[in-house]
C-alpha cells in the first residue's frame, strides 16, 4: 500500500465550503495591522509548494493597496541583499515551521529585520523554528490551523489561505455567501473549439475534435486576479506529470507565443481565465478576432479553448476562479486516468527526499556572498515602532499595551487618520444589536443598564438596521458592522424574499399547514434554517417596539409562536 492509496482529489472538492468558513472565523486584526502598517514599504513573501499561489495572491492584494510586493521561494532569498531585506517587510509562510526552508530564511530575516518580519504557520508543536525564533523579536507571528487534506496535491489548504489573506486585507468576514459554489464541471468550465461546431480532419478525412486526454500542451492565459490561479494550475499539472503547461499573461501572448499552438494545434489548448475586465480583451485578441486583410479568422476556428470565467471583478474573483480551476483540473486528471492525490510515479522518486535537500546552507552562503547592497548608498526606509492598535481600547490602555506614552498613541491615530468617534459609535451599535439578539424579551431599560448607555441611545441604534453615521472625510474606519449581525440580517432578507410564495400558497390553500407549504416549495438543501425562518415570516412584521406577540430572538435564533 502506498502512502496516498485510497485518497481521492474529488473528495476534497466537497470540503471547499468548510475551508472558506474556517477563514471567515479567524481573527486577523493583528495580521491586518502588519499588512496595512507602512503599506508603501516593499513586501517580500517567502514560501514554497502549496504556499506559492496563496503568497502570490497576497502580493497582488498588497499591490492593489499601496505598495509593491513579490512572492518568492526561500531559495530566492539568497539572491536578495541584506539591505534590501532590511528596507522591506517580510512574510514567511510554512506548515510545520521546522523544514529546510525555515532553517535558512527565518534566522536570516529575523536577524536583519526583526521589526519588519511576520510569520504564518500551521503547526505549533513546540519544535516550530519560525515561532520559537520570532517570539523573541516580534509579536508578528501567527499560528493558523488551516484545513488540510492528505494526498500529494494540496487543494483546501490553498483555498483556506487565500480566503484568510482576503479577510486580512479587506476585513470582510462574509466570503462564502458571495461565491457561486456550484461544483458541477459544466458550471465551472467549458471545453470547445474556438468557433462552435468546427472540427479537425483526420488522415482519412473524418471529422474529429480532441478529447481532454489528447491534449499535451496547456497554454494558460491570465491577467490581474487570475494570476495566482494560473500559477496554482501550472503547479498541479506539472507536479502530477499530466501534461506540459505554459503560463503567460494575455499581453505577452501577443508577442509571438501564438506560434506554438499554431504548430501543435491538434494536441494543444488555450486555457483562458476570464473576469469582466478581460472579456473584451479576450474577444478582440482571440475568441472573435479576425484579420483586417481578407476578413478571416485570426486564429484557426477549430483551436481548442478551455474557458474558466468569474462574474466577479474584485479580489474574490481569484478564489472563485481557483475553485472552478480545481474542478477543471480534476476532470483533466480523470481524462488522463490519473489521481492527483496519488499520481503515477514511474521512477518512484520520494517527495520528501528532494524537499529535504532543497536548501543547503553552505551553498546559500556562497550564493549570498557579494550581494550586500551598494556600499551604503541605499538609504533605509524610516521604520517607527509598530503600534498594536485595538479600537476597543482607550488611549491609556493602548499606551500601556504598547509600552509607550499616550502622546505617541495620539500621534499614531492622527498619522493613520483614524476616526475614533466613528469607531466608538460602531462598537456601541454592535453591542446593542448583539445584546438584543441574545434575548429580545429584554426591555430597553435593561439593555441600556447592562451596556451602561442611555435608553434613548439604545432606541436610536435599534431603529437603524444599518448605521447611518459616516466616517469623517479623509478618516479611516477601523470598526465595521459585526459579521454576526450581517449574517442574521441575511437570514431575514432571505426570509422576506421567500414570504410572497408562502403567503400566496396560504391564500390559495388555507387548509395547508406550514409543514405542507414548506414541503411544496422548491427549497434546496442549502437553505439555512428554512423551517424556522419561514415560520417566522408568518408572524408579525419586524418591529422593535413589539415585545409580546408572535416571536422573539433568543441566542441569535428565532423563537416563534403561531396563533
């Protein structure tokens, strides 16, 4: 029996929602502060294997903010001068924290740039070199037990880390509901000739179109948010030895790379990652392109095309495309008769052996010699002491937490344009609504007493489904509406959309019970708390002044009593 016998890549696809939900629950406040502090300072992200695509996504997010970022392998650190590392921020991501990669990158980075280093790791077994080193120089180390699955190829761990980085950059904890999680192959990708219905001719003159198993060359075209996905696809395909993969962005494809598929047309495919921003470009370049001379197709009409498309045009497009790409990759592997979690390995090369020899300190010292900057001519970036800022704490508490004086905290707030007044209102808004959801039988006076607020303030907040107060112009908001409140509102919103169907059936069939109506409605298995919420909709319209009657909240659930 092999190490990965019986493990199926397809099974891990079903676990994708749980991987994203894991990321939604993680606390990313300190990680967000590291990323956003001195956001104009260059950022290096070091990691290998399954960390590569997630790191590239983080680099892309960093670049769309203010700064410049590069995702690199640990070996590439040997080609970076000490001064460059000192003048940047550094993130090192790893699993166990005591592999060969960490033995080189962690001590060097921590020694050169203790104030600008950050570590992300999955394991904390006491032998984690990353944690044991960084905890002596910084608080910027994070142990996130991201979901993982057995097998040669990683799937859920990469998705979980991308979702974690998304939340860390955006503070958005509502990810899953914004994605279209339909894992059917026909929904995730298409494989067809460039012009529908056009085929090849074999030597006997018969029509044919190559199946996925006939494709030997995948030319992957990407742009913007799809870059990390293209990197991940190339890694999976080559690590499994399924086929040759060439990765380039759409613009580079124009500079002669189109010659390759034209010479290998019958066993090559153009894999196109698309978001709304690439549609026109892809059409003009490939899909509907015609020559100005002769008005004929620019590319052969029978060119095989795989399209993986997202309707999103924001950072979540990467995660959406990654999920769809994994479904496509699984279908390609099945077409080739291979299992990504246990790929065929004719020469029986053990994965751990090459990986354990990945970095030799003596070689790296030689590589790194002579790369020590330009004799002091580079001026370092001014780096002030990083402030651990928590909007829930007072100025005095923040000063004590950071070991500085209160004017330093005031200066930090001014420099970062933080609107403390807005944050205070948002914190109070969240407290009031969460207290109300805990038990709506409480009186206004009781909620006010427990939260040490005036009754009028509590009433004002409860009248607002969404807060109307705005951040002062030019100021930054650190506190948003609590994710738990948003999810409860989402449940109520879904119920309101369902209510007209329930009401219509009640009017047409007054003899029906609620159970009968729900059984006849086309509700899917993914409907959250369908029975409970639908019953709630038969009751009184939501009104905070109604304390007795048809319903109440209890511990964020809806209790109901139909008359």
